[in-house]
C-alpha cells in the first residue's frame, strides 16, 4: 500500500490536532497509509520530508505556509515524489499561484491524494521601504549586467503579492524561467503609478516598475538591506543569488 506523509507546521495551523486528524482521515479514505510529521524550530520540514521519502512515501503534503512549502520542496526536488499543499499560512502565495483552495476539504480532495494578520503584515513591512533614498543595485541576468537605483528587487516564478495582487503577470511556475521585478519609484506620485499598474494589471515596463526574465539572477546592493524568501524574513545582507532548476519538482493539485 502507498504511503502519504503530511508535514504539518503547528505554528501556522490553527487547531493543529484537528487538522492532523482530518489529514489522516483523508489519507485513509483514499486507501493510503499515512504519516503526520510536525515541524519544529530545528526542522522547518526539509528533514521530515526527506525522512518520509526514505520511509517509502509516494506523496508528501506541506500543511502550512510558504515556508513549509519551500522546506518540503527543497527535499522533494529531483525526486519522483510529488508535493501537494494544504495552505494554512499567512500569504500562501505558492498555493494561490497553483489555484489550490484554502478550504481544508477542498485542498484534500482525492484528486490530490491519487495567523490572522494576513497580507497586511507584508504590506506594513514593505511600506518601510517607501521612504528614504533608493539603493543602488548591480544585477546580473544570466551574465548580462544591469545597474539601477530602486526600492526593491523581486525575483520569482509566481507573480502574486500577498492579497492576491499581481506584480509580475508573465511569471509562470513551470516555464523554467525566473521573472525579475524592479520597484524604482522616486516620489509619492510614482508610488501611485505603481499601485495603479498592479491593481489594474497595466503595463509593467515604465521606469517605476521594470520587468526582466532570466534563469540565474545575482543581486548586489550598495548597502545592507532586509531580505525575504517566500515572505519569510532572513538575515539582512547586501547580496542574493537566485537560480531555477527547471522541472525539478512535481506538484499535485486538486482536479
């Protein structure tokens, strides 16, 4: 009999015991053996997912937010074991981009088995970048250099912002490329133009919001800046390198 593993983040899941029981029941109803593995401060899910694969799991669910999804994806990339998602975090950008519903029963339908501040917390963090001088960024796009003054540089293969707004409308999870968005407003009026572009889905190639595409992106700033990965704050720094491994991860979504 096949085994399904649910890597559950109790810090992101309200009523974690109830959700774990629902996951186990869904797995059993679909005819799978099941494992529920809880993340911890020492293991956000990567080692747990690897352990599940070593134990014979044929499917791994990330039950939590984008951080849990990222940790499980890191373990499953390059394997034949698909990742499924039960979104239970703050922004759930990966799940939104894949069209996975937030409702527990919908995320656990048999098609997938063969914190309340929400996105405003991210908006508040971003608002701190709106004031003061812009940083100077030296960016390498597949070896092609680019220098610009900007507020922020965003790299991803999903174009969604928390709240469901689209920053990079051409970004696709499965096209083998990274999309790069450079936010470069210099005044309140410029921020208004950016907001209008994002809210209306308008043109993205104005001087306030620039768009590029590459497979390997290297970013270096002229000073130490805050950095985030999938909405998770990491240590501030002056540099960040992002690369894509095309078709490295299989993802199963509800039909």
